[in-house]
């Protein structure tokens, strides 16, 4: 995507479905199309970013819109809403040593390939390291046979976690993620390493 400053290393095929390819009639695609039509007429633009994290993108937008306001990361200044811990992840983390758990989550939009999910599951199992993996239930079919059963001693695999509280927990040492903006800023706030 050389035509957008700051995004030159992103390939079109890496962009979520409905933006450039895929179902361009989806509500998401239609919303983006409508936004692109009215954006040039905006008197000001607020972006979910900050200059220090995205200087190239922020400066490019400022050159196009005189009143561009980077307003994030808000999670550093606004207390997050409490999210239910339906799987008792925090209770499980309480039983682990400090900095001993790998937290894995690819967000709600990004999905690794089946081969990548299989390989990551194998690697976690072979390493013997403690892990907490938040993954949608329908993707668990890509795990190796008996992975869920064999990993019960070292890991916890659930479909949803209270991510901000999980990242802030002393037991979390590493965060494997899709590098989405919210995940990045939440890990920075919690001072958790992203490999």
C-alpha cells in the first residue's frame, strides 16, 4: 500500500475483508465508503492515534486536514469499564508465578491461518510454558488433536477474557497478538512485552 504514507509495508491482501476486497456491499464496507465521501468536507478530524506511535500517518493527515486531532490512547487516561471474567481467567492467573504466563489473543477481527494456529498450539504445548489463549470457539478445530485436553495442566483456552485486567496481571510476561492498535496501547499501559 505504497500510496498511503506509513502503510507501505502492508499488503492489500492483509487488509480485513470489506475494505478493498471481499464483500464490498457489507455494512462495514458501506460505512467506510460513506466516510470517504464526507471526510473531505469535515471541519476537523479526530483520529484514534497519537503522534508518537504513528508519526508518519498523523503528519500526513495533518497535511490534508488542518484540524486533525490525535486523541488516543484514551485507555491511559480513562478508567476502563469492568468486563466480566466469565471463565475465571484472573483466578487462574492468581495461581501462577509472576511473569510466567504467555497471553495469546488475536483480537476480534484478525484471524491467523489454520496452519499458523496449529503451529502456535504445537509450540505452546512443546514449550511447557504456562499460557492463556483467548480464541473464538469455531477456530479451535484447527488445533492439533488432543491439544485442549493435553494443555489443561499448563494452559487455559477460552473464548473471551477481560483483556485490560489480564494484561495488568503480574503473572503475564509476554503478549502474542495481531498488533492491533488497542492491543498495542493496552500492552504498553500494562508494560507487557510483545515479541
